[in-house]
C-alpha cells in the first residue's frame, strides 16, 4: 500500500471522525444542559440562591474547558486532562451538596430558638398561623426563608398541615420532624401545645449540646483521618519536586501504578474505619 493511499485513508478517517463528533456533540450538550438546569437549578432554588442556571452552566463549561486545555498543555498528555475534566464536571453537584448540608446545619441550630418563640407566641394568645407569619420577619435565614415560604404556600391555598409537611421534606432532620409532628398534633388534637413545645426545645438543646461535646472529643480522630488522607498526596508532590524520576516510575510503569492503587485502597479503608470509630449516634 502506497504512502499516498495511506494518507488519503487517514484524511478521510479524520474527516469522518470530525463529522461524527460535530453531529453527536450538540445533542449531548443539550441533554447535559437540561439535566444541569433541572438538577442544579432546583437545588439552588431550594437553597434560596437565585442564580440563572444557564449562566452558571456557561461559566462552568468555560472553566472546565480552560483548565482542561491548560493541564493538557502543561503536562503534554491527554490522560491528566481527562481526569481534570471529569473531576471538574462533578464540582457543581459537590458544591450543591455542601451548600445543602450547611443550610440544614444552620437551620438545625435555629430550631430550639424557633420552638421557644412559637411557644411564647402561643402563650400570648396568638394563633399558630399568626405566630409563624410574625417569625418569618423576625428570625434570620434559613428559618425565616422557610417560614416565609410556608406563608406563601398558605396564601396559594395550601393547608397549614400540608405546609408543615413541605417544611419536613425540605429539611429532612430529626428535629424538624419532631417539631412538625408536635405542631400538627397540637393543631388537630388540641391540648397545651406551648408546654409541649417548651419541653421539646429543652430536649433539642440538650441533644445539640451533647453532640457538641462528642464532636470536641472526636476532633483528634477526624484530624487524623484528614492527615492520613492527605499525607500520600503531599509526599507525592514533594517527591515530584525533589526526585521527578521516581514519580515517573510510579505513574508510568505497571508496578508503580499497582503500588499507587494499593495505597489508595488502603487509604480508603483506613479513612472508612476512622469515620466509623468517630461517628457516634445520639
């Protein structure tokens, strides 16, 4: 086979590959855009962060493309660039997860104060709906945002117990479930709801204080998990600076990759054991 024929076949194969990528890329991007808008946009709305999902997607794609090209150009290899692209693709979901956890943690710390204020309003003779409406303007976020959302739902015709159920779905916490259950039972069955809520607030405060003590006592174990997890990567970076040839042997040879895989597996098992030890259910 002549060189000209090989060159012609390679040229035609390149054109065919380019056409295939150009044909398949727009539908894939459109599917990713819809999933991004429906997932991240919904999570942003639930977190009361009002940012256009389309602009956020555009900024995300620009950052991913720029860092991927930079890594490929600086390393001279495609594999690290692919790893960086995959890691950056998961950043929005991880950011939403962190934002959701922080918001739930702040709301959880506000629950004792919220319960006390509701109990005080009930002792003053106000109705439950009136008390929650007043607290929506007095408390700080995220409790004020959730109470204001409950008020908007009731103005649109949603019943009060259904609005409480919506609060429990948005904040799936044990303390929220207890509060919603107490309010729904008190609204339907009657009784001294203020006394029940005050007892619940005291119990929640004791539980939060005990959890704080447990976290303080297990802080050293969590720190050990972080140190153990980051130490191999720090040593790899130091080794790359001091002796780059050894890093090439680790990453470019079969035995070296096997050693890296064993280290990562051992790290994962050790971190899982430490998390299991320092996790105390209260």
